[in-house]
C-alpha cells in the first residue's frame, strides 16, 4: 500500500487550527498528525482536558467554527470523523 504524504500546506493549516483553538481553549496539551494506515489518511489529533470533559460533539463544533471563521477549505484538511 502506498503511504500518503503529509504536505507542507496541510501542516501549516493544521498549525493555524491549533493556534486558533488555543485562543478559545488554552488547555490543549498536545496535537499531532497520525497516519491511519488502513485508510492511508493523515488525521490531526488534539489532546485537551476540555475535549475529554465536554465530549466529541463539543470538540467537533469548536473545530468546525475555527474552519468557518478562518475560511479553511476542506480540500486542504477534511473535516470528518
């Protein structure tokens, strides 16, 4: 199976998302790209006590708000489970 390449544009958009999320919830203690080999897709993972406490619905809504407020196109980073 071919390995998906994590390109610089995607990394920079991920960094922008992290910076914007940190303005809203400053307890993000980690973020990293993870390659899901079964789908050959990179996913950006955030670690935050707030996300743990308030759950995935809260996290997805917050991240979606960041996408919309910063005009992040889904062709750069897909917003999905």
